[in-house]
C-alpha cells in the first residue's frame, strides 16, 4: 500500500518532519541522491513559508502518477503540496521571481522552487490563503532520451489526505492512457485504515491492465479483483481527445462534477460497492469534452453537496493545484473530517503550453 505523509506545520520543529518525509518519499520514488537533496530543499522552503507568512499550514507528500501519462504503466513523481488559510500573496508575480525571498527564509524562494521542480503550481488569493504544489518525476521520465510521446491533450492530478494523520489512506486515484483515450479513476475503500487502503490499492493495480476498456467495462473488471477486500466505491472517467467525448461510470459514493460552460453538472453513480455488491447494470454517461471542460472527482471527505466555486481551475491551473484548492476551500472547522479525503482532477492542456 502506498505511503502518504500529512504533516501539520504549526511550529519550527515540524519543518524537520517535512524534510524527513520528503526524503523518504524520494527514496520510495527511486530518486538519486542529488535529486533527493533538491526535493528536500524545496519541501523545507515550502514548510518554512507556511510559518513565516501564514503562521501555520499543512504539507502533504505523496508519490503519484505524473500529470501527463505515457502508454502503459506511468512513471512516478514525488508531489509536495503546501496548503494554508493565511493572508495570501498580494503580488504573486513578484513572489515567483527566481531569487526573490523574504527575510528569515532559506534564500531559495518560490521562484527557485519553480525552477528546481519538474512541475510547480501556485494559487493564492488575498484573504483565502495559498496552495503550492511541486513535483519531481522519477528518472525514467520521457525526456531522458528517445522520441517524446504524443501529448494526450489532457492532464490529471490529485491530492490524498489520510484520516487522522495515518500513514495510509483508504482512498486512491490513478490514471492510464491508451492511444487517444485517457482514463482517470478514484476509489474509496470502505471505511478507512489499512484494510480500506488494501481495497483501493487493488483497484489501482487492476486499472493498469485495462486502459483500453470503457469505464463500465473497467468497473466490471474491478469487481472480481476486489473480492476478498472490504470493497470500494469507484468512479471512472475516460476522455477520448480525438472524438471530444467524456465517458463516465461509477459505483458508490464518489462524487463527480463536470464544468460545462459557466455551470457545474453532477455525473451520477449507481449504488453499490465494487468487490462486494455490484449492480446488475452500470450506467455510463457520455458528454462532450471541450477546451473549457474540467472534471473533479472527490470522495466523501468533502461534503457531498459541495459545488466548486466559479473560479475553480482559472486561470488554467495544474490539476493538483485545483484539487488542493478544493480541499482547502471546502473544509470547515465546524465540520470535522471523519474519513480519508481525496480529490482528483482532469483538465485539458491549455493552448500554447507543453
């Protein structure tokens, strides 16, 4: 089962915990010594910024699928997500300049973090707080020799927060690619803890074998694979970029929101538990997928009736940033989280961007 790190940064002693966690994640992803040192520096800088600018925050560290998948099994990436509810950054462009750093920092600054990371995204709104996401892809990434794969035209990303700071989450997300089809899955193992994680991990491993199948067919394949586990709620979305279509099917209480123009549409799942009780028929929705589309899947760690605000994903953001902002803004101290929380996002590649 994949390891996750959720480090609340409330005092300087937790900055060390972030650094140690980032180094453990780098080892898990197979990064070499030099890149591990880079991961450690960026993680430490982001944690230090939480204390300096927001007084407190949260750092999530995970080993994830890269935002653009290759054919077959994707590579792995260390993802560091810093979230706060602080005052926000008034001048984001200035803060992102390479070498700019406020007093009492490491001197790296957000601009340097962006330069050192393979992917870096930032979202900050005065009065709402800041989200920063840095990723470091394992050394088997496509730009290390050979012909570059054709861009699939979509990106995916997500965040996963284990309940009560556990080492494992019962939620899991992954995506695979087959030709013009890219498939995103979010699974929520029944309950939480290691047994829930075993169910969602089984769903991820089985998905790797069936990238060519439709969402409803994927769910049929997952059912026997999860037999003997607690079972899971699972949502599967597939974009065919050549046809400009999105297909969706789900079983259980994983929620799906699709942006269509200026409104959000809910995509419905069938009741049931994959691996335990699968419905006889699985509904599969098919809708247009355009340059303005955005799909958000989330487990019940977020309120079931949560609706993304109008500015979600604007300007075109890294999908993991969009997911982290959703977690930050949907949370409330008046509603304590009682389960693992995962959000996965599928978005078109913005025009003119790699």
